[in-house]
């Protein structure tokens, strides 16, 4: 840039000196004072300095723009890396979910009861003529003669027995049956047969 300014300065000086050496044009006032070569050089130097300042300012702006572009490019690269990492994590999670769903499906086929939060109703038929106490999964129910329905019983191993008349009984989940789209378990309470002692 400095060389360009010097060349421009030299050229303008030569042009000014050549203009001074020429005769005045026709009709020109010959009594006017000729331009001083040193004044011409000073003007050229001032203009050259102003041009250099403007060019330097433009170069500074370009450098700033380049730095901004570099930062933006780096930010875009970082963002692309993060997006690729997130996509990889999401893909890995989907793979794990599919694996878990496959495992759960296989386990449900083998044994559907523990993995289904299904409830059903317990239908109790009391063939005795008195009120009976029935213990179902640790909770006591008073069962009058006839049919009694106990809802919201978990479809799993069923503990049901008369605590004051018999020992604990547990029924497997396979004894539940599907009736009209609902699980149902039927339990019968029958009167105990009297023991008859025959005399000899």
C-alpha cells in the first residue's frame, strides 16, 4: 500500500510539473499566479494520506468481517457436531426401546399375568344359610348366603379361604377366565358334610 501511494504521488507530481511547463491556453488569464510545485506536492501528499486512511479503514472492516465469518463457521461446525451427537443418542434410545419392547413381548407370551395390570371380579357363591367370613388376599369380606361379587381383584395368584374354618388356600392365575371381555373367578362356599357315626 505504501508503494502504491508513493507511485501515485510521483505521478501526480510529474503531471503537475508538466502542466506548469505548458504555455497558457488561449483566452486564459496570463496574469494569474502560477501554481507552486511545492503546494501541488503538498496537496497530492494530503490526498494520498486520506486515500491510505480510507483504504486502511476498509481493510480493517474486511478483517473484522473475516473474523466474524470464521466464528460463524466454527459455531456451525460445533452445532453440526452436537446435532450428530443428539441424533446418535436418539437412535440409541430408540434401539433400546425396541429391544425392551421385544423382550417384554416375549415375556408376555410366556407368562401374561405378571405384566398386565389387569383386574377382575371375584364371584362368590355361598351355598350355606349363614353369613360367612371370606379372606381374599389378606382382606376379610362378609359373604351373605347367595351370590356376592367382589370387584377390583388383581388377576394373579388368588388367596381365598374361610379363616375361621379352614387353612390358607392359594389359587394359581390360570384359574381366572375371561367372561364377556372381563376376567372372572368363581368361588364356591359349600356347607361341610356332617360326620355320621354309625353305632355297632
